[in-house]
């Protein structure tokens, strides 16, 4: 899975809209959309804020097995 696919899966599991996630992570809803669709890759800082907002690890975001 790509970073965007993982992010979208986790966001949907959290029953959150792109706009809600964007607000928590300090970015725009369009940035979330671009990341999820594969047009952009988040900076490390944004990736950290996104994973914290959704309650999962950076390892999971990059597809590493955790546990």
C-alpha cells in the first residue's frame, strides 16, 4: 500500500473526514486529498502530525509491520 492509501484507510477507520483530519494536523483538506490520491507526499513534520492525529505510528505509515 502507498502512504496515501494507508492514510486514507486509517482516516476512514477513525470515522474522520479529510477536513477534520486537516484541522487536527494543521494543513488543508486539499493537501489531505492530494496525499491520499498519490499526487503529493507529506513532509516528515506533516506525516508526524497526521499519524498522531489518527493514533498510529510512522512505521505503519511507511508500511512497516508493527508488533
